[in-house]
C-alpha cells in the first residue's frame, strides 16, 4: 500500500559470507584467506545497510498517510495541531494527490481562516522529527460554534479521500460525532481527554529546545512593580499537580505518563442575582469575578498539593490564553495560600496539549 508516495520495497538481503574460523597471521595464511578481513568489513557493511533499510521500511509501513492532525474539541474552542512535512522528496511531490497539496497550502499560507479561525504563529515548532519525518508543527484554534464551517471546508477539500478517521479528544468529540459523519464523511477516533492532556504536556516540554522556555513562572507575584516572568526547567517532573482550566477546572495528580488520578474539579458559576449584576460596571464585574475564580482555584490547588504531598504545580488550559492578568493572580494566590512554599508554573502552549496528545495517538497508538 502506498504511503506518502512511497511503496514498500521488498529487498533481497545477501547472505553474510564472513569466515567463521579465527584467522592466522598473514605469514601463515594463504593469499585467499589473507583477504578475509576486508571481505568481512564489506559483508558487515552490507548487513548494516540492509538492517537500516529494513528498519526504514518498517517505519514507512506503520506510519499513517498524510495529512497528520490531532483535535481537541472543547466547549468553547476547537484546538487543532497540524504537522507540515518539510522533507518531501521530488518523487513524493510528483505523486502527491492535489487534495493533499491543497490542504497543506491552505493551512500553512494563512494565519487566519474565515472570521474566527487563528493560527498561532508564535507557537509554531519548527524542524521536529515525528515518525521518521521532519517538519513543522502548527497550532490552530477556532470557536466551537464555527465547527460546521470547518467540516464544510473539509468536505470541499475532499478530506475523506485522504483519511476516513480523525483522532480527537474533548467533550465535543462525542457531542459532534454525528456531524463529522454526516457533513464530512469522517469517523472520529475518540480519545481519553486526560490521557491526551498529559501525553501532550510531556511531549511538548521534551521537544522545545530553542526560543522561550516552555515552562515559566512569575517572580515576586505579590509585588506588581517587581513581578516578572522567569523561565523554569521542568526536569524530573514527577510528581506534579496539573491544573487544566478551560470551560471548567480539572486537577490531576500525575506520578508518571501512565499513572495519574483526577483529584477534583469544578465548573465556573454565574452571578445569579440580576440586581447585583446591574449595579456594577461590566469591567468591575469581570475583574471581581476573575479575582474570585483565580483565588478559589489557587486555594483548592494548594489544598490538593498538600493532601497529595506534591510540591510542583503546573497550570494549563485556554482560560490562560493571552491572559497575563489571570496568570499573575493565580501566581499570587498560590504564593499567598502556601505562604511562599509553592510556585505556580505555566506553559507556553497553554490549551493545545490535548490536541498534541491526539496527534501522538495517531502516530504512535498506545
């Protein structure tokens, strides 16, 4: 079966003809045996090259065809990660179908899609190696209510002729499963949200080696004039408390990639009194609500860390996207409630980790 313009080649491996007996010195050896070491080197090289070719063929056989996507369909936002191969050979390019070229051009030549779709260019990871291919990882988001427009785009570009199944996580993977099937002729391979989140966090932290550090914290969070962002090296991360803040909050105690538990969680409430809502300005109401939420999250997180005996706390989720105020408030709350014993750690790729985990599942099924 063809993958990305390649057919699996069945190669004949030559038998190793290396002599098995121990050679004598050159003086004692006949002329034909004196040449044996050179023959052995040649045969070893042939065997090594054949092994490498077989390993390469095995990778080609198991990796999925392009395009490579991972999706996280949340209650507010859809997060999409797309791997753009940059090592396409002339032969591959010649054999690529037009649908595949069209999708790649559309996603990589635009930074905005329609009125609400955004590619976060500043988060792009370049020159990654995934499943034996080198390329760039793109991060795209759009509101969940615009999902029908995304499905229509996929239908127009005949995406189902390239893939019949998408790896997706998040509550929307269940809610919109029938829409994918009826509108885009696509099946969803639904994945556990927390598995994808943890897998994505650990992967992204492991591959970011240049540019801004993936993990960071705020120094002096209680002093607005001296509060500054500082890089943090997330080495030997276990155990850690992972706080995912999206449409709701999930707090996870993570002991390894496969060993974690959900400690607690909540959803955001609303001010129920109409009179109270109308008595203050929208700006004051928004800030008061934000302070209340972040302070509450900080207090609960500190109690969870204490109960689980964990000293490292990482906050992720789209609630924190371009939301420095909330991050500083969380840093302040953690510092206050823990009496300076706990730092609030943050990650550059915020809400995309679930989508990254879904992509990894496509490439390396667990």
